C-alpha cells in the first residue's frame, strides 16, 4: 500500500486550531461513502452552513468519494473541507492507482453509472484535478459559492451536539 500519497497533517475537528479547515481519512470502500457524508455533514453543521449549499456539498462529497473508491484502486482516501471567503472547497485525495485522471462522461440515458463528475460540474462553481506533490496520488476538488459564514466570522458555539 502506498501511504505516501495520503501523508498530510489532518486536523482534529474539535481542536479549535483552525475552524476553517477539516479533513479525514477513510478506507477506500464503498460502505465508507456514507461515513464521509456523515463527517462532512457534521462539520458543515458546526460551521453553520445549511440550505442549498449544505445539500449540494453532500452531493459533491458523495460523488467525489465514490469516484475515488471505485476508480482509483486506492486503499485509503482523504477528504478535506475548506471554508474560505465566500466559497467552500471540497477535495478528495486518492492514491492514484488508476492509469488516467478523472473526466466527465456523457453517458447514454439508459446507463445507471457514469454521471458523477457531470453532476459535480453542474452544481459547482469550479472543479478540477491534479496530481499530489508526493507519491502517486491525485486530488479532485470542487468549489461551491456561499455566504452563510463569511471567512473570519465567529462560528456558532457548540451545542449539545459535539463535532
């Protein structure tokens, strides 16, 4: 297993060290896609990002993580959410075992698969992919415009629901 492609410091979601960046690592298994959605949903809730941006982010996380699991041949994947100035960036890093990078497929109407990046392209303000700086990994990212919690604003206090 190539762990170099996934080596990057990730933040404790409740440490208070950086309220604008959150990342997690999961096994690259189909059953972990729902875990990725739950972790992302909890972080967006902590940041106070709701409504359409929240729903769209859930779709993007689901599609990017699923693509990394199904198409990269990786053992582990990493997901990072970056809450920046008026935009939310969602990145998924794999170990880059597939021979080519991601591409939008225009499939036939009867086909059940192959529309993930087409959806991501349709709902995001920008998206792309690039090789990681170390190892053989690849990062696929998408950005969503939002103004729910401007960068630098005070974040909602934690309630009984822990991050």
